[in-house]
């Protein structure tokens, strides 16, 4: 897996940070730069915010790492102190199990902020065959055991006779990615649930249901392209018969070479993601380690910069972020102001 690291505008120097205490911070030294990890989808937005923060504050430049949401959660929840990130960028919500890992490792207070919306875009080269797919088509093509039977489909026509007789070749995110999680939960499972037998299976054996509906095949048609979404863009640009799966912003930023593939006859666009009519729409988040607010210089100001950036006139829209509805923006702005810790009772 390739990990992208951006050190915005300046080289980073490291100072020792003793273990942080309560939510207001602790006595002891403080690292003098901000460290964020996580989603490759949120990565370009986070680097833009980091650049704006550094320019406005004159402080040390934040370090933003594209590790994938899942891998980032492990790093974020690893503990409190200099060795652990201050912020987790996420293309899905934190899981209950991840929150529990945080708690076990002393990360007691986590602030959840929804910063915008994105969509899992399916795309092909402009010279591609012109795919029109459904979640059922994608499930039958990519699931390891669609509807409980081993996947033997080799071409898209094997999946659906109305589709091109082209080999199934999909470049997508790895298992550490929040985009991969969203692919499984929003698209594959949606296709799987069209079979009434799967609803019955969920009631009788939820683990088997999850494996049947969400496990992705490993025999070649799905290619794990790592956390570098730009690499997926390059792969499908060079191979007109391939399909790519990544965050919508990467589709929007490559209009000369790529086109979005309709799902259920809905094309991935800013409007269809904003109103959630596109099946792959999902919220984007940042998670802030409240115990680091005192020790880490500028962390609150960095979070404040997000609130300045995510509105309809903010600079993140120009970067490809789909702006959240006004009520979500207002709630997120209040969370940033109060830094109220996440209530875990709503997590799954």
C-alpha cells in the first residue's frame, strides 16, 4: 500500500510530547505541529485546510497522511501522546469497535465533525464501452460468493446479458480504506438484499449474511489499487475496458479523461450526491482527539479552519467537496465551537 504524506509549506521539526492528560490538556511538553491520518478521499481536502491554516497562523505546517480510514483509525486509537495522531480523516463513520479500541488505549474523548459529503464514484475512460450498472450487477460481478454461490463470472455479460461481453476488471480501494467499506455497505449489500433469501439469512445467521453480502472476490476481477486514488485514475485512463472506484472528487477533477458510470440510471454528479439520489453518496468526517487540544499548539485553530472552508462559498467546494446541507453545517459548526465529545450510543 502506498502512503502519501504531505508536509504543507514547511519542513517538520519534532519536539517531545509527554503523555497528555484530560480533555483540557496536561502539563508537560507539546509537539509543535499537527498530525492527521486517514482517508485518501478526505486527503486533498485536509491538505487544502492545512495550507490555509499554516498561511493564516504562521505556525508549523500540519502533516497529513493518506493511510486509509481503517488504518488511520488504528493509528488514531493507538493512544495519547507524541507518537499518536491528533486527527483522523474518515470517509465513513467511526465503528463501535474502533471507538472501544480508542477507549481501551486511553483515548477517552473524541470529537466527531461531519465536514461534507462525497460519493463512491464508478468511472470509466471516455473511450470505454459506456457501462450502465446497478448495485445488483456490481454485487454479482465483485462478490466472492454472490447469493451464497462461488463467483464464476468472467465477463460483464455473464453478470447481465445486456452488459458488454468485456472481462470484469475493477480497480478499487484496499481493505484499509473507508471507500472500500462504503463500497461493501452501500453498493454490494444493496445488491445482495434484493434476494429475499438474504433477508432471512440476516435473521438466522448475521455473520454468514455479512460475508455473503460484503466479501469481495480475490481471483482477479477486482484489483486492490492501494490508497493512491490517482493511480486508479491512471489505470482506467490507460485501459478503456476497466472500471475504477474512488471518491467523487477524483472523477470531477479528471473530466478530460473519465466519465461517471450511472448506477440505477443516476449519474454521479454534484447534485445527485448532494441529494443522496446517487446510491454511493456518503458523509465525510474528521475525528479530533480532545485530549490533544491543550498540548498540541494550534489544533483548535486548525479545526476552526475546517468550519471556514466547508460552506457554499468556502474553498473546499472548488476542490470537489460536495457541501453538506445547511442544518448539517450548523450542527458541525456548533460542535467545532463547543468541541463536544462524541456520544457512542449511536455507533454501530
